[in-house]
């Protein structure tokens, strides 16, 4: 299996807010450009202890996290027992939206990931609702955005958001197009150092400006190591920090993101990675412009 970042801290500041957002937004059409695998088996590695196991162990001290759709989903998925199986984002979306979405499309380039999702969808009897495509999703998403209206939601999660595909476009370009076109969207991005964080922030701001997207339509919030530095950290939990940029969402979704982000900061207060490294995280709602 190529994808190994499931359940790590980067997934916390992705799946926790996203599950809540999807529950609030209830899109009729859901597109995911980088779906990866259906499910994953969890082991007690340092990365996972710092990720999903930490969240589940501390959830009773954190009321919003405890009541979140994400925790509800993880608990239901494991039948209330100890966590063994982690659902990927596509399976989470199927569980959250399967009752009311009319159409779901998942993309990935990895044939094994696509096969695992196809199997899952077939076993769950969701073939009428969901399709999986093994193709480059940058151009596919770029073209599809023109056909989507405000009832759709696109989740972009490629990791390398600025890297251009064969046509020269990036996932950031697709996110901006969705934002400008009134389509609801979420873009997750990761970074290992301050310079990388600054580069992505600057690219997002420049692209919004160039496309003349009103700043009130887009919000971006990050969770990152308090000791994020100019060079790589002395340990690697998978990612040193990550952000979720969202477009055209309801105010209640933005409120939910902020509340959960603050609790994530509390979740990591005093945290140590592998019992050794100081590994507090800070919540940074760095691009939040509410309509007046
Ligand atoms: C960060 S992982 C996705 C994780 C998943 N969304 C989750 O949260 O459980 C990124 C995935 O994007 C896929 N990918 C990368 N570039 C792609 C492209 N151009 N088109 C489609 N899939 C791509 C990779 O194969 C990988 O499975």
C-alpha cells in the first residue's frame, strides 16, 4: 500500500473538520480528487499514537471533539471497541453523505487504491451512487467545475497543491476556480517548514487576488507544530503542519472549524512525540474574513 499517512496528525486536521463540514453542508454531489484507499489497519506506531490514538484517548476532556461527527464515525466504524480500522476520506464521505447525496465521484491514480474503493462500494451496495475513476484528476476537476453548481462539494487532497500537472495547472488552480464559480470546496495542504508554509500561504493569496475571488468566500485554518522552524523538525510525525482552505461554505461550517481547531490546540498542549520531543501544536486561523 503506497499511502501511509492515514490516522496521523495531518489526518486529524483534515478529517475532523471535514466530517463536521459535510454534516452541515450536506452536498447533493460530492467529488473527491485524491481519494486513496477505502480503509486501513491501525498499528501502535509513534505517528499514530500522536495522531488518532491521542485524539481518542483525550476526547473526553474535549467536548466539541467528543461530540464531533469524526469521533462518532470512528467509533461506529470500530463498533465502539478499540480502534483497529481507519476509514479513509472517501469511506467517511460515503458514511456521512450516503443517505442524501445523489452522486459521488472519487478519483485516484493508484490502481490498488481505486480497486479497494470499488470493492468497498460494491460490498456496501452503493454502486448506484458512487463511481471511482483511475485517472489524473487535475484536468478532470478543472473541466467538471464548469458543470457543477452550488449544490456540489469538491474535496482536493493531493498533498502537493502547487505542483502543476501535465496541462500546467495545479490543484490550487482548481480550488480557486471552484471558489470563483460558487462551488463549495476544501483543499488540504501540508508543510514541513516555515518557508514552505509561507510559500503556500502566499500562493493562495496571490491566486485569490488574480481571480478576483472575494476574500469573504474563502477561509483557511492551520494546525502546526509550535516549534515549526526554518528547517525540518528533529522528528517526523508525518507532517509538521497542515492547513484546510475552504470556499463558499456556510457560516456555521466556519464556526465549527474554529471551535474544533481550538480544541485541537488543546489536544496537543504538552504533547510529546515518541515520549521524547516537545510536540505542542498551535491552531492558526490565518485567513478568515467574515462578511460584514
Ligand atoms: C494525501 S493522499 C489522499 C488521502 C485521502 N484523501 C484521505 O484523506 O484518506 C493523496 C492521493 O492522491 C493521489 N493522487 C496524486 N496525484 C493525483 C492525480 N494527479 N490524480 C489523481 N490522484 C492523484 C495519490 O495516489 C494518493 O492516493
